[in-house]
C-alpha cells in the first residue's frame, strides 16, 4: 500500500467499515511510515475535537411555536370550517334553553339578534313578521340589558378561563355570527393583545380575517402587530392586513422587514406584504406563502 | 420499509452523540409520517420530539447562529406539514427531513450570500460561562471557540459534509444520497474537509497567539 492509498482509507478505517485484511495492511503501513502516522494522529485529533463540540439547547420558544403551528394545522385538517362545528353545538345549547311560549321565544330571539350573541340563523328567520306591541318592546329592552350583561360576562370569562381550548371555543362562538357587534369585535381585539396563549391569539386573528373590511379591526391588528411576540401570529396579522390591502400598514411592514431582531419568517412575510401592497391592484389574492418546493426525495 | 430509519444512524461513540434519538418507540418514524400524511397532523409532534434537537444542531453548526437555527427548524417542520402529501410510501423519513433541512439551509445561505458567518454572541456567552471554570475546562472552552471559528471559515460543502458525518452521525451512504454523489466522493470530501479544518484551526490559533 502506498501512502495515498492508506490515507484514502483513513475515513473507512476510522468508522470501522474497512475490510479486515485492508485494515491489517493499513496498520502495518502505519507502524513503518512516520508521514502517515502524523496524518493519522492529526485526523484523530480533529475528529475528537469535532465529536466533543457541544450544542446549545434550543429555547422553549421553538417547542411553543411548533405546537402552535401544529394545533393550527390539525384544526384546518379536521374541519375546513371550525365555525360549522361551533354553530351546531351552540344551536343545540340554545334549543334546550329556548322558552316554550311563542312571545317569549320571539323576544328571546330578538334579543339574540340585537346583541348579536351566538345567534343561529333559523331563530332569526322565525320572528320576522310578528307585530311588536309596547309590552313586547319593554320585554325586549329588558332582555337586551340582560344580554349585554351576558355579553360582558362572556368577554370577561374569555380572559379568565383556564383552558386554552375553552378560550378558543369562546372565540369561535363569539365570532361565529353573521354580524358580530362592534363591542364583540372590540373585545376580540382586546383579548388578541392580552391572551397568553399563541393559539388563542392566532384563532382570533384567523376569525378576524372575515372582518378585515372593518377599519376598527384593521387598526386594532395594526397596533398589536409590533407588540406581538410570536412569529406565527405576526405572520397571520401581516396576511390579514395585506389581504385587506391596507396601505396604512406600509410603515409598520417596512420597519418589521428591516428589524434585525425580528424573526426571519416575519421579516420575509413583511417584505412579501410590501411587494403585494405596492402592486397595482391587479391580483388581490397574491399569496404570502413561501414559494412551493419541487417534489422531494 | 425495512429498517427503522434511526438504525441508519451510526452508533454514537461520544457522549455528545447521545442526543441522536433512540428507536425505543413502537411506532417508526415512517409510520408516524404516513399517519400525518393521512390527516393525523398531531402525530407530527412525536417526530418533532425525535428530530428537533438533531436538526437544531445541524443548523447551528452550519450557520453558527443559534437564533437562526430555531427559525430554520421551524421552517423545516412547516414544510413537512405543507408538503406532507408528497411523502412517499417507500420513503425514508430521516432522509426526507435532512433533504428538507438542506434545502432550508441553502435558501438561508442564498438570502445571506454576501454576509460572512458571524459567531453568535449567544455562543460567546456560553463560552464566557465556561471560562469561569478551572483552567483545564477554560482551555477546552477556548478550543471549542477556535473550532467553531474554523468550521465557519470552511466552504459550505466541506462544512456540510463534516456536520452531517461527524456531528449528525449520518452514514456515508445516506450522505451520498443527500448530496447526490457516490459514497466514495463523500469519503474523499470528508477527509479533505477534516484536513482543511485542521489547517484553518491551527492558522487561527497562530493568529490568536501572534
Ligand atoms: Zn505512508
């Protein structure tokens, strides 16, 4: 064996994959060749150093972000519209609560309509033609007061409920209305800025997507964006504002895209959003997703 | 699917290698990924638990930036979700995930093409802590800093082959598949990379002393 051949076999010898006879020849050569001995020792030393190289642990942020993403994806996969699921549950709930007397039923349904809380469509259809007398009006006013109180309770409990799942459910039920009231939207924007769970915040941004034509919603999301810490939520917020083609967001996007301390994905999303906003309004559905990869493996 | 993909990893010889996941679970990576593909998205959590640390190590060693490492791991898992339908019945999960990881790293380097690889301040802090220890450990810590600096100066394809073979403990066969070259070429590259690493390492040490 010449020196070149020997040295070419070092890597195999090192990980034990060199056949026994060649290993024996290599060892024999090593005992008699100082050059290869030096080379072998150097290789061993560098390998040892490399193997001893410590790696820092990823921060808890990695796990948190991953599971938030996973929850989000699982929900998408389970039910194309999570709202449908929530609606059927709430319909059952209110069917059980609904009073027997038609008058009360009417008033109750009207109160639901007024407060915009959890109203199922078939309740709304029924009372439309009924005449409204004074006592009914008073009743409705009284019920409306009660429902406002209930509404506030819902928001308050939303902020206090212990389980993330319950809070998400509450977000979905509140948002699953034909026209959520301004106070509902306001409440959602508040929770979006205060809730400790990424999943809850993400659910709210998702749900608010249907109301991105509302300037209050856009303003709320825009003001929350720079303070939001979770990249996933930030990206969702950027997508909402971009879908609404709100050019007021440009300076905030600009700042995010330049901020070195901001997550790479967020910066990329901000850059893409800027590009979309600056496009002549041709393709409103321009995607914010990273470019598709070719088929793999 | 003949083997659990983990069996493809070389048996670790050093304590640092112990972070490579061990195949004790009944469900193989491949079975989990097939379930994910079929819509049981949450089972990706198990794969995350098995792979996020080796992947994080891969990215940190390749970029020398712990904070970037986390983002890139997240992107890999995002792409797994997004492209889960492209995972094949005869696929091999470890090969697939490293394939995705290499693409993610390549994207990262393309975006930051002109910028030299920084030594992350977080790394420096780690070393400062170690520096407070007795002198032998301090020397070892300094060695680590030197070695990281040397790794960062290698051309990407040399750094990559070292990270994959020595630090991720992938088999040469598997690396060859990833890099789309022959097993022989991988070995030659690995050997050259080690020699180059050594030269750069001693050069930096000399510069420091001077
Ligand atoms: Zn020789």
